């Protein structure tokens, strides 16, 4: 009987975890479950299969317990079906992503990428072994906490990740998320290390936080960092004519503002922008909130901008990347989660359509099972897919330069 209850408990826990693959989080404290469950689903396969096999043992031997075995088998079977949903949707999602890349960049876009660069990229959009053991990372050169400026006495620093060999490389400027209220330049360090190992200088920058520092402090700080990179990039082996911006959530919002609304010749030209689940139309986002809304989106926007759209409507417009889509802009890769209840994927899709209509290149990729911040699990199923196309997008737009190593 004790054995049966243990097996039932295991299957119930596995079902609880697997259910978060389809259910969005209603409150902030449960977001890690909603975000993480789809990404660790390959682990859940094993747990659910094991629970089912253990349940079968309840039907054997002198201590067999039919009701307990049936309940346990029911739990584990349902959990297994749920845990298989992401991988079952993967082929169609990948096919759609590939078609989007080819429509925007050309059917033979990969041939434009030098073979030396292609050899460094992931060969498959999903590798099961990497989901279990982690995506391999190699050593790179890392320099932390380089001072940039001190607006209002707040020190702003950057962290730099460089390839192992000395040379001159294209750059990726990474802007962290955190609802404009948190995070830092050391977030998502696995991504930065991974990309540095593949021939990019990665600049991870920081900015001041709301509500103490309201917009436009954040974009001012991003532009300050970009100006620093233009002035000092060569000191850190950066080809300042080959720069892309990549942001996550609030960082994507700032990356788009910087790329779409260049305000000074002191700033470097941006060759491409990559938006991971970023807000694009803050006024629309205020009135069209997700349900459930685990972070209280309106409160976040009020803290960032200092009021509602009725009170500070001009700031909402100024802070919305979609405001600046009235001319050809740097090419954009937009990646959103279909289960995201913080920044809904429909906003990213709308942005992609506006970019295309303005004559800009845009690739929109929606991952149906993914939640906000899916790439926090670096080896997860969603991030493997996102990383695969991020690498190709960056290589297409940043490697038309001579890389010199010595």
C-alpha cells in the first residue's frame, strides 16, 4: 500500500508539472512553472513514462491494487500526453519559421553566409541530447563592469564577452529585460558566452530602473552605451560598422526604440535588431491586457511612464516602437511565445506586418507552447529553436565584413 501511494504521488506531481505546459500562470509567483514546464518537457517524458511503468507493477504480485493502479496510470498517461505537446508541435513550427526566413531573406539566404560562419552555427533546430545535458559552452574572454557613465549618480557599466582569439569582430549589443524595474548586464550570460564563442563581441549593457527613474531615462542610457561602443569599440575588438541589437522583454522594447529612432550621428548604425517578446505599442498594451495578467501590466506601465495613456499620452506614443515605423528600418527578427500572458504574440505579429508594409525586412516567429522568458532555460526546446534562427539571422546581416584574427 505504501509503495502504491508513493507511485501515485509521483504521477500526481508529474501531472501537476506537465499541466503548466498548457496553463498560463495566473499570478507572478507561479510564472517559473508556466515558463519552465514546456522547456523541460523532455525530462517530463522520462518521469511520466517511469510513473506509468511503476503503476503497472501495482497490477502484479500479491500486493496488487487495481483502483490505485488505474488512477496512477490515468495520471501518468495524461501527463505524458501533455509533456509531448511541445515536441509534437515542433516540426510545423520549425517549418513555418524556415518559410518566414526564406520569404524575408531569400530562398537561398544560407548561401550568402560564409561557410566558416555556417560551420559554427547549430546544425539542427533541436538536439535532444542538448535538452538533457545542456548546450555545450566553451571558454571566451570576459571583461566585467566596464564603467560607461553615471547619470544622476547611478553607475552604468557594460560586460563584454569576446571570442577566444584576438581579432576584429561584429558585435551584438544585449539589453536585459525586467519590466524596466530590474535585471542587469549579467542576465542570460549563457547566451552571451555562446555567441562570443561563435565570433561575435557581445556587449551586455545596463540602464536605470523605474519607478525611481521614469522614461526616457532607460532609452537615454541605452543610447549612452551605444555612443560609448562607437567611441571605444575598437579598443575591444569590435567592428563598429557591424552592430546588431538584441533585447528581451523590456530590453527588446529599448532595442527597438534605439534601432528605429536614431536620434544622433554620435550613435553607431544598427544593422539588425532581434526582439524576444518585447512590448511594441504601449498604449494598446495598456488597454488590451492579457487574461490572466500575472504581472499587472497596467501598473508596470504606469510605473514606467508616470501615468495612464489619458494622463501622459504623448509619452506612451514616444515610448512605443511602432510609432517610428514610417520608413525602411533595420531588419528585425521577432520571436514571441504563443502562451505569453505578459506580452501577447499578436502585438509582435502586428509589428512585423507594419515593418513589412514600410519596406523593412521582418521575420516573425511564434512558438505556440512558449511562455514569456522561455529562453531563461537556455537548453530548453523553445530556446534551441530561437537560437537556431537567431544565429542565421545575425550571420546573414553581420558577416559581410572581413574578420581578422592573429
